[in-house]
C-alpha cells in the first residue's frame, strides 16, 4: 500500500510528541498535538504518553471533531478544531510546561518582557480556568487566537501554541515556555523592565528592514 501524505503526517506528529516529551513539558499523559491537512485534522489520541508515541497514536477527525480514523481522539479535540475554524493556524500544541503553568496561576498575561514575543503576537493572554475538554475552554482559547495570539496560557492548566506548520507550533510552544522561564527568574529578583507596544512595532519594522524571516 502506498504511503500517503496522511501516513507521513501521522508519523511527523508522533515524532514531535517524542521530541516534546524529552523536554518534560508533557509529563504524566498531559498535552496533545494536532496538524491540519486540508479539511482533516490529525490529532493525538486521548491519554497518550508522548515519549512512546507512534503513528498509530494519531487519529484523524474532521473540522467538527468527528472521528474519521484511529482511536478516541484527545479530550481537547474541540479546542484544536476551534482554533482551526477561527484562524489560519495549521498546527496546535498543548502542553503542561512548569513555567507556563506557574505564570498563568498569577498573571493575566505574559507581559512584554522580551522582543521575541513579537513571534507570539505580542503579550500572551491567560484565559480563565475551565475544566479540561470543555466547550468553554475551547471557546476562550479560540477567541484569544482569533484576536491574534499565537500562544495562550490556560489558568491552572497549561499552554496552547499554534503556528503555520507543525515545526512552527512547536517552536512557539518552546518560546512560550522560555519567555515564562525568563519572566519568573526576573520576578524573583525584582520588578522586570517591560517593553511597550511601540517598542514591539519598532522591532517589527527592524525585522522587515533587515529581512529577518521569523524576526
Ligand atoms: P488527552 O490525553 O485527552 O489529550 O488530555 C490531556 C490533556 O492535557 C487535557 O488538557
């Protein structure tokens, strides 16, 4: 049987899960990953241990979240398809990283502590707590992404990052965790210096002038 694009993408999703597991941001069965292929979404099955992920652990659903192939998809399928329906995202990564959970517990956003936040759409908002797998959580996250956020903190839960490709979504998840690390470290020493929205606009202009693809 020929290897289809879908088979290859399932393997890519599983490989990303194994990579994410090595960074300890998806401990104890936490987290889920998806990628959009046309009007189908490849998404990790529910209760998956990222470190052992294989292509068979990646299910296929439609944009309504209806299962087309594979095992019971992630309990956050509604959140993933909600992001796809509301934005141009092509991949979504949800993890329970230590630093992003910690920042989301005390802060309504990641403030502008570093110019790299431009890649995430600026300040990263925290959405209120709703139980995992709920429509409320899916709607709050989808609305934040529709408003321009490429990453969102979920209070008392984790983070969601999206991108135009699987690689970019993972990169955005890592960036979110890194900037939360920086913010926490600075906060423990004193009050962090913050950039303004104008500073960020200047960075965007500079990136364009110097032809920085990803800023
Ligand atoms: P799933 O195993 O169903 O994807 O749920 C894990 C999780 O992180 C819920 O938010």
